[in-house]
C-alpha cells in the first residue's frame, strides 16, 4: 500500500497551471507507477477535496550533454486533478424510506498548491 505522500510528489507551477487553478484544475508531478485511482485517492486524502477527474501524461527523459558526457534527464509523470469547486451535500435513502444527507465537508480549493491566490 502506497502512502499519499509517495504518490503525489510536488506541484507543477507554470503559467498555464496557475491559470487552470482558478478553474479547479491542479497539476502535480506524481510517481510514474501510480494509477489514476491512486492519484484520486491521494489527492482527496491529502487536501480534503472532492476529485471529479484525473488526467495523466508520461514524459520521457530528454537527451542532454555536458561537455563530452552524454545522458538523459529523468522520466516523470504529470497528473492534472480536477476538483469539485461547488460541492453539494449527498442525499441518500436510509431504512424506513427516509432521506438523509451526508455531513462531509470538502474544500473548494487547494491552498497548499505553492502560490498565493
């Protein structure tokens, strides 16, 4: 079992990710072996938000050289996590046909993302 801190490594802060954060889309560098389901569960546990969608992309390492030495930069995986910016209370039926609402509260933004909003 992976810990959420092992799955989400760090936020990716660029011009585009900063603009997308206003729409509820947050970009993270994640462990290359992690799945979308693991990323969703880690984000919900770490940041107390409701995740609607997870998009991932794998980046291969680039060829680099330093003088006569050649090599590759590290490969990495990026995940764009879309959160629910307007969470509603969930309604469900309980015994006796009565309806009940869940009292779970979700945040509408991730303050720890790495920049001031």
